[in-house]
C-alpha cells in the first residue's frame, strides 16, 4: 500500500520495534561464510503476517544508510507499508550476527544508538496505529532504550484509546536490560494488552514459574484476554479465561530456529484478525513456525499461506 493511502485505509496489524540487517553463519567455509538477510523480531512478525495475507504496516526508524534502504526494499517486496518508518539522519540501522554450535544459535548485536533506539513518542505514526485492528510490540521493542520504552507505552496508550487490540511478545534479551527491569516492565505491559504471545523460557526467567500451565494462568491473571504460550519443539498452549488447548508441534527438519517465534506470532495474528478462533489460529501458526526452521535466516524461510496450507493438508 502506498504511503499516501495510509491515512485513509486501515491495517490489520501495525508492528512497532527495531528492524535489523542479519548476517547468519552457514556451514560453509569452516564457519567463516555468512548469509546476509534481515531480522528484528517485530519486522519478522510483520513479514510473517503479510505472507499469510494480512494487511500490515510497520512503525520504526532507520538510518540514512544502505542497510536502511535494503529494509525498505524488503518491505516493499513483502507488501508491508513503511510510511510509519522515519529516517533519522543522525543515526544508523542496526545489524546483528548469528552463529551456530551444538548448543543452538547465538546472537551478537550492534544496535546501541541505532535509529530505532532513538525513537520518542513524537515519532509515532498515530494515524496508522489508531486505524489498525492490532498493535504489536515486544520486549525488544521496549528494551533497546529508555526512549524506545516510553514510545512503546505511548503506542499502547494510543491503541487502547482507539479501541485497537494490543499484542505483546516477551522476547526477553538480557543483553538489553537487567532481568529486574525487564520483569517490572513486562509485567506492567502484560496488564495492558489483549493478546500475550510469550515464550516459555522468557516467562520462566522473569517469573520463576516452571510449569507451562502455571505460566498461562499467570498471564491471564495479569489481564491478557488471550494467551498463546510458545513451547518450542513441544508446541504451544493457547488459552483464554474459559478454555485452553495444547497445540502439538508440527514435524519438521530444523536447521535454524532464528525467527521461529516471530513467525508463530505473525501467522497467529494474521489468522486471528481474519476471523479464526484462537485454537485454529494457533494450530496454523505452529505449522508456519515449524516450516520456518527448515532454512537459514529469520526472513527467507518464513512460509507463505499456500505452503502452510499444503503442510497442514499433508499432516491431516
């Protein structure tokens, strides 16, 4: 959708956060070769939702550099509106590296002082947020800086005032902030959201709870109307105040789990705004997330709706 249309047409989802350019270690060259791609959890989610057919816009900031231009070209190709992404002439676009070993994948970020981390409430595209069905943000959106945290709170307030549902993914990154601050902010934010899409490891770290059902209860007690707890290779649990369902993992051949949780979130929100009941949206999202692990990088392996439907048909 062209930028000029943004003020008159609403979006299914507006995602707020920090986009990044990714360099992902491959198995070639003794580990010295990297595949250039894209990341940033909230951008990954936006693309995942768009690939499932949702109308999506992104809210953030970029530097006036080649990496920022690459991200805008990516969003154009994916059908993600970026009229709400400003260019900060005094900052840069963040990048990160992914390495792999027997313990899994590891991230090295170069983001301190990035354009997105310098955002303030005055930078928010309020018209986009107020006309959306869902505003999405994450713990990373809030953790990259104090001003970004303030901006996230302002986005939540604008959404709530306009009757827009708010979605939140914990995405805890302890390199960004101490666990005590992360716990305090995330707990407060979860009291303000409609949909909570946390990961088990994140919630165990900030609550001390170890049983998935107890974590779901905790999120609902804070005020979330709908919870989809991601359990990685064990699937997910989706619940509201009246019912809950365990979602089985979809069989796959994983080689890189980067961005799988973001794919789950984007696919879940896309199906939820399309009218699916929560359990059906979660089953769809679990398949999409599994498929996304079968390639390298956060964005390239995200499946499209036809891929997910095909995989669901084979599993039926």
